[in-house]
C-alpha cells in the first residue's frame, strides 16, 4: 500500500466552529461577548493555515507519485504570535460589527 504522512499546522476557516483551536475558541468567545484571555504574554507562536490551502496540499500529495513514503508538515512556515493573531482577528471581527 502506498502511503504519505501529512502533519497539519493550525487549520482555520469555514467549518471550524466545532474545533477547539485557538482561532475557533477566540471567535466563539467574541461572538458570545465573553472576555478573550491569552495565557502567558501572547508571544507564543503558531503556524496557521487556511483550510483551502490545506485541502490543496492534501490533493497534491495524493496525486504525486513522488510523495509516496514521505512525511510532510502542511503549514505556511510563517510563525505568528498569539497576540498578533488576536489583533488580526479583532480587526476582521470589527469589520463584521463584532467587538471583542
């Protein structure tokens, strides 16, 4: 059996409301009007990847014979601090009329 191993970064996008990832958690808190709390100083980093980009990577790995037997980290290679992510998320929510 031909296989490939894919390890995902922190995935976000439509359909994430059932997840417990940091972005989904922060969005749920903002929508409920609850306080968003960052543990630590917010300098912790994560690599966030949008679901459409992840799906494309899965598709490409499934169709490429060169991927067989390999292990891939599916992420952007861009570290974002939790604080930076919250600031960007707050701006996006604000555009939709949602205050955190």
